[in-house]
C-alpha cells in the first residue's frame, strides 16, 4: 500500500530536480487517485512517451478513503511508474483552523493550500520549457481545461482525454475491470469523484444527501468537524447554503441530516463538483 507520509526532503528533492533538468522534457501528471488521471497517463504511454520521463504527482488531503490509496498502489504498479507524494502534511480541517475560514463552494482554502499550492511548489522547480503539466479533464470538461490553461501560465497544460478516441467514465470502468484493477469504493457507491473520502466543500446539497445515505459514518464526521469549526470561530458558518426567494441561507450538515426527507428535487440535484485544480 502507498504510505501517506512520504514527503520528500527539500535537499534530496533539489538534487533530483537538478538531475531531471539534465535529462530533458518531463511530463508531470497531477495524479489525484481518480479515473481521469490514470487514463491520462495511459494515453501518454500510448503516445510513445518514455515512462522514465513521466512524473505522477500526488498531493494528499489526509482525509482520503482507504480505497484511494489502494487504487494509487494498483495503478502505479500497472503503469510501472513510481508515485511522487508531495504533500503539506495537514488535513483540510487543520487548514480551515489555520486560515480561520470554513471552506465552501465559493472559497476553498483546502484545495488552495493542499492541492494547488503544493503542486505549484513542486512544479516551479522546473523551468516552463522543461515540463508539460497534465490534468485528467475529459472531452466533457473542455471549459475547465480552458480556464486551467490560463491559470497555470507560464506552464503549458494538456488534457489528453479531451481528444479522440473519447472515453466516458463507463468505458474507463470496463477497461479497469479487464486489467484486474479494483474500482474504488466511492465510484462503486455512485460518487462523481474519488477524493476527500466522499465529501467536498465544493459539493452541493444533493452530494451531501448522498453521502449521508451511502456513508453515514463519513457524513457524521463531516458534521462533527463542521460544528467544531462553528464553535472555534464562534460564527454562524456552514459548508452548504440554500436559496429561498433569491436569498442565500446557511445550511449546516446537522440541518441537512434533520431535514433529509424533506429536501426538494432541485436541492437533491445540486451536486456541485470537485475542482481542486481549478482556480
């Protein structure tokens, strides 16, 4: 299994990067533990890119489902490329306390500190002309790709899955099964992504309603952590909000649990999304 505490030391990392500079162009895949990043890497190999020139960069939120680490282990062995775990060391709740702000769909200090900043910190040790950055966006997410291209300048971003042959999530699942790789639990339970243990501060009411139904223990932990932040800040804050008559109101996870059976169809369709690498 992948160990969670494998943060490279600064000195050894500098030596490694200095060696990389001498070996030419590197292809850095932001390897999140999702289907997209795995199939992005497969496509690079299909294009003839040497595995020695591919870096699988993983940044850990420390609240991931155990199946994510299993998936990382199985896929990196299948690809025959080692995982580079370059992580902050904190979990999302520690980030919220340090920033004195509870993440929500409008602002995500967890993604900013644990994903984007850490990825940039690693990548900025390369000159832009020495590397290409790859994201796992597919053909249905071209708008996200266009935004990412601007956000990552002067680095060059590519998303091989937006090109033909097009792959849908169901296609990917079939290929995984054929390769003998276990589909992560969160996908099996119907979640749209395999990150943050099934939760996400950018997710909507419908997503957390599904989390309550599918993984009540995880939901209860998120509810407890949210209340802990409310107490810590001594403020009426929440991850979710609902709109009534055009006015937004806070919706705590405790309220969602108590009102689960009375949620409207529109609220249940409010899934939101995991956009950790989207500014």
